[in-house]
């Protein structure tokens, strides 16, 4: 129990640090003043600390080994920061994508099975192709989204990528229904892909359907 409390407190602290990183990455990419309740309000630090703590609690429910907990926390916080930046300025930081790639390579190295890179590379290729086609026709998919899809495939493999994209599609569809219902937009309204795809990646990481059905 005491160890779990330490992990959760560490997660809360990381949440606060990630808030500062998100602000830095946004400021680095735009000259506009940073605004928004989740980034600059008086309660933003509390909100990000809660995000970090809650995310860590969820991770502890699915991972019990220290290295796996650290890996999952690294992924969660990178995706959280990435989502905040993309949701605000529609840009996905390459630094965070590179971090996720290096984290996957480190995980493979720790496991000592370099053959795992083959399905990872296949997943990256499929992710790149899957998102490149709509991006070429400017169908609300940016090149940052293409790179994120490739990283998702690299981390999750082909089947995991499909699961993550399916979750993303459900979230985007529900958001579209919300826009229509509230008359704030429609299904053609552009939305940031980073947050829903990041959520799909995280859910797939913790509960891959492929493992559940023994594929």
C-alpha cells in the first residue's frame, strides 16, 4: 500500500512537470499568448496533478513490475502532454514522438528479444500508410497525425494499431454527434486527432484485444 502511495504521488508530481513542459512546447511553436483553463488557470496545476495521479492509479491496476510501471507511465505522460499541445495549437511535438520510439526500443532491449522490432516496424509502416492517404487529400489529417499513427503502430503492432484507431474513430464520431446536437458544428468540423488517438493508444496498451482473444 505504501509503495502504491509513493507511485501515485510521483504521478501527481509528474503531472505538474508535464504542465510546464506543455506550456513550453506550445510557446516554442506559436507567438500567441497561451490561454486556456487547463494550461493557465489557477486550478491548472491541481488538474494536471490529478491527471497524473489518476493515470498512475490506472497503470498500477494493469502493471505490477517496476520496469513495466515506469514504461507505462512514460507513455501515459508523453501522450498526455502531446494531447494538450495538439488540442491547443494542432501541432504534435516531434520530441515526444521520438521519446516514445526510444522508450519502445528500450523496452525491447530490456526484454532481450530484438525480434519484437519486426512487428513494430510493420505496424509503423501500416500506420504511416493508413494516415498518409487522407493527409494527402487534406482530410483533417495533418502530417503530425501521420507520424503519431506510425509511432502507434511501432509501439502496438498492426492489430494494436487497428484497435487504437477504432477507439479514436468512436471518440471522434461521438464528438461529431455532440457538435451536431449542440449546433456548434458538424461531422466535417476539423478536430485535433492527437487526443483521441492518444487515448486509443493508452487503452490498447493496457488492454490489448489481441491478447484477450489470444491472437
